């Protein structure tokens, strides 16, 4: 059964996953716009995951979204770091020497 907590955690985890994918794409293509989006998606996913995990009443399998919350807490910072690396790489390539 889908509960509201589980749905919110899933949205947070998917947003963080999209951030990781966007960051990897931005790293491959040295795009600043995609890297900014990845950092924002990772930050939002991390906050959503933290709220879900902090307010959960039970463990995995209880419908509280703990698994999705932890997934967002892992993927969100990854998206932020990779997006930051892509942003720095884009700035370095845009700077004239």
C-alpha cells in the first residue's frame, strides 16, 4: 500500500537520482546550466530525505518511507558534489587564459 510518507520519500529519492544523472551528464559535456540544476535537485532531495527519516515511526517495510529517505540521503549529496565538480569544470573551461 502506498502511504503519503512513502510517496514523499520516493519523490525525494527520484529527485536526488535525477540530480546525479544530470550531474554526470553535465560533467561529460562541461555544461554549467545542468550542473546548477543537479546541485539544486541534490539539495532538495537531501532535505526531503532527512525530513522523512527524522519523522519516521518505524523501520523498513512499515510504510514510513525510511528506505526512500535513506536513498535520498545517499544520492542527494552525491548529486551536489558531482554538480559542484561539473560547475567548477565549466567555469574553468569558460575562463580565458
